C-alpha cells in the first residue's frame, strides 16, 4: 500500500452512460486512496462555480486530475484545464456511452485504468483548438454530425452505443443534406461543397479508423476527413469501397493530415466537439502539440 499523499481532484458525472456502471465509483475512490491520492471530489455541475475546482487544482499544482464520465465530461473539463499554465496529469475513468478518448489513451475499462495509474504510466498528447473551444478527440460539422448530442439520453442509458446506430439510420434515411461547408487547408488548397467534415486526433473514433491509412500519434497533426455533398446511394457505396480497401478514383470521401485550417460553416450548421454541441467565436482550427499529460497504457 502506498502511503505517500498526492493531491488529486476527481471530477465525476453521475449522469453519464449506463447507470449500472456507476456502482464501481466508490471502489475507484477506495483504490486511488490506497495508492496515496488524497482526493477532493466534485461533480461536473460544480465546474461553473466561481471557485472552479479545476482551476484551483492547477493553480495549487496538484498531482493529478481524474475524470469519471464520458467524452462530454472530458470536454467540459478540458475547457478550464487547457487554459492553465500548469496542468496536472489526467486520468480517465470511462463511465460514458462511447468513451472514445479513453480508448485512444488505452484506458477503456476502470480496472485497466486503475492498473495504469498505479504503475504511473504517462504520456503527452496533442489537443485541438477550434475558435475559443478545445477538444481532445473529434470536431465535426454537417450532415450526420449531430448524432451524438441529439440521441436521447434515455436510449443511451439503456442501449449504449447501439442508440447512436439507431439515430444514425434515422438521420441517414429521413433527413437531407442542406447547406455546404468549405475548408482552407493551406494557402493553395481549398476543399469546398462539403456536406460533412471530421477532424480527429488519432484514428480511434468509431468505424473511421478503417478509412485512415496513416495514423497520427502526437506528431502535431490531426486527421481531416471530408465528404462531398452527394446523394445517399453514392455516399453508401463510397463508404463501402473505403471500408473494403477497394480503389475508387471518384470517391467523395477525402482524407488528409492538418495542423491548422479555416472553415466556412453556415449559421444553420452546429459544431460538434467531442460529441457535444459547441458555440465558437471563430472557425479557425489549430493543433496544440503535447498540451496535456495523461495516464496511458503506452508511453509513445
């Protein structure tokens, strides 16, 4: 048993994911305490208080900040954390529906996360900034990009990730692609007439890893996947050819790696950051290299 006292904050979202998973929360607190962490626990709703617990942990140079929740909880915490000069090491306990960021850093279950934290395995990771908002995993806008925050919380608590699949099928077959998006990738490259774009940190978001051949891991670049405006049938076959590694010179899906870019998004289209609807003050994107240190199963 480790008796060294290490100051740590626990940000907890009791409403994330399936209710049954939250039965493990008291065990996590007990195990972390046995590792020598002196924990201060705050619920996610308390982050908007004047005496913000994340800012306090950073300013007092605490050893760690643990986040027990889903991708939305991580994103809410990040908005305060990323602004600070000193940022404690972050540990993620996956209590959400998809837990894409936890998967990306190799902490896809609570027992695994505890083992990684006990061993002290950490690594730096890149994060993204879109206007005045931060994200760790994904930024998206356009047709189909609102599925994560429009899916019913009740369905997510009952069916987990299958709830997203049901909402995807409903959106795919019953809604139309409306306004188009464009992105200035560089001074001489503009990708226009888009129905959808996704910016991804690594290739860990849902099925999209099959569309990406060259992964980025903390190299200062994120993946950009764009989809030209088209009909449902053409989009379906374009996705299918990509998934099956069949060459398609006319594919409407384009992949590149970017470290910055400027987007033109109609006002009617919302931005999705880490699964949450976000309002931003500008549409400029950039990568912040190695901005966070996280407990992780790999040290790369």
